[in-house]
C-alpha cells in the first residue's frame, strides 16, 4: 500500500493487491489509497465470495472444464 514514484517520469503509483492507481498528482494517489484502505474488508469479502463461486462452478460442471 505504499506510494512509489516512477524513476523516469513524474508519476506516482499505489498498488493494493491486484488493483493499482497511477497519477502525476501525489494527492490524487493518496486519496485513492485512503479510500481503498477503508474498503479493504469489503474487497476481501468480495474476493472470498468470488473464489467460492468459482470453486462451486468447477465442482458442479458436468463437462469437467478445467480452463484453457
């Protein structure tokens, strides 16, 4: 959740799990980080529900599909 500055450009990036936000404005990146930290529990719950749904799909799939 730390904010990093790009070495070659005036860009700041923050990454939280698989989501990231990049902007030339440091305060915009700070705002995005703060909003997403507040919603971290919500995103964790959504990810867990998604994982359970995908596992159920694979367990109940009659074609035994395992991906490409």
